[in-house]
C-alpha cells in the first residue's frame, strides 16, 4: 500500500514538473500592460494564426468590420 501511494504522488509530481518545463519553454515573455493594446495584440495574433493555417471565418470578418466602423 505505501508503494502505491508513493507511485501515485511520484507520478503526480513528474507530470506537474513536466508541464511547468513545457510552459516555461513556450512562454515568449511578451507582456502588454495596456488592456486595449493587449486585446489588439490578441486579435492580430489570432488572425495571423488563422491566416497561416489558411482558415477564414465570416464571423471574424464581421467583427473586424464592426471594430473599425
């Protein structure tokens, strides 16, 4: 029984450490402190990701038109 408990917690700790390492490697470090600027950055990043995949969305086009109007 103690071996089972130890195995459970060891697995949990290994998974948590793995996730922490992966998260720290993928973080760009780019932080926007201005809320409207951060929303604009997120919108542009999302559009770039969709464009890179060759995807388009009528809803996204409609939202972009309403934001500029």
